[in-house]
C-alpha cells in the first residue's frame, strides 16, 4: 500500500466509537529488570510517558503483569487524569509466578480483580480497552491450559464489566484466528495483539483475519526486542532517508497493513522521537524497498506454531539478560 503522510499520521477506528493514531507506545520497558518492580529511574519513566503525549501519542499499551502492577501505577502517576482522547490498552488474564515467570490465569474472578486493580492503579473509573491474554501465540506453557477456562467464561467476565461501565472496548492478546472468530460470537472485538515484526511473521494469519473484519491489529515486539540486526533491506532505506533502521522497521509495519498500529516501547526520549518519526517517513519508502523488506521473512509459511530462529534467539538473549 502507498499513501500520503496524512494517511500514516491520521487515526484508526477502534471499536466504532474511538479513534487512535497509527503509532502507539508500549510501556513494558518502564518496569524494572525482568519486568519486575519499579525502574531505577522512576522520574525518567514518568517523563517519557508525558513526553509521548506531548509528541502526539494517544494510544498506550500496558498490563497488570508488568511489575506486576508497577507499570500501571506509573501510567496513572504520569497521565492521570486521562484526557478524553487517550486510549490505554491494558492486558489481563496473566500473572507472575514466585520466580517472575509468566503464567496464564483467565479465571473470571482473576479477570475481574485485575480490571479493578488496573482502574485503581491508573486512577480512572473505566478502561478504554482491556485485552484478554490467551495462549494462541505462546510457545511456553502457562499455569492454565488453554481450554481449562472456557473462553466464554473469561470473556463473559469482561462483557459483564463492560455492562457495568468499567470497560469500554474488549480486545484479545495472543489469539489464533479461530479464537478471534470464537470471541466475535461472544462480543465485538476492537483490537487483537499478537507478535509481528520484520523478522517474525507468526501473526500473519491473525493479521489477515483482522483486515477482513476491520479489527485493529496491534503487533507487540514490533522491533523484535531490539534484535532486528542490520540487513541491507533496513540499512539502505535508513541511509537514504537519514533515519535509524528501527524507524524504517516501524514505517514498514505502517505500510504493511492499514489496520496495524505498532506500539514500540522505550525509556529514551531520543528513541521515542525516532519511533514517532516512522509516521513521517512511511510514505517515502519506495515500492521496491517495501518489497525487499517484506521478503526478509517468508510470510507464506509463517504460522502461530512457529517462531523464526532470529526471534527465538532474541527472546533467549533477553531472558538470560534479565535473569
């Protein structure tokens, strides 16, 4: 797809009643090491969040499991009271174990408790967007098998919370195409969050489902946790446009599909500016550059059950570094 600068700096519909910019901000990096506790520089974390708003970001991503709860509390401290045009997507249905491991817990009582905790932490009365975390794109077992808690029960808890005015839009995180379809028989789905980036196209089938149904697709790890490397496909347009390779990678995502809303995260104000600039340079990538970038990975053979070797290596290094 091609387009003007306005196309990539404009907003995307979310659930029929809200619109969000095509580029958001992921807050996971604002936690301490291993995504546990507070960061060393709490003041700096709050400043980055506020600077993001000053630079036009209106879509933020977070989760109860980050910290746990500490990142949501930072969001509350930095952005409360929330402006009407700010949408925060918060994930529930996962928790942290005693060793910091990521565990799935989508019991209705957990979903309700986590939503209410998030409202308290972010100092708001209603969540604009709450995702239910699923196991559809996970390659590591959680504490609860995917079918141990029926989707109808866990999503049903979010539907009840929406009826109570505590949730406005419902999303899915880590869903398969089948889960998206099953969920849509229960409730409208405003957004789906799955892995998708230049070196990991495992979410491509879910992206296709979102395109078909007009659902926002929010790729997490949009920069592959900083492990994109320096392939010529990235370095050549980066040199031509005078931007970092990470900016090009985000611009490619914006060009890849009109329903994609990347949520890159950073603790650095300079990196934040580089990320936001992706909306400006997206229309300046040539069709040949887009073709070469897309060909970095084979989307035709990508599935949720497989992860590219590069992405596996990146996540392994990340886990070792935070251990």
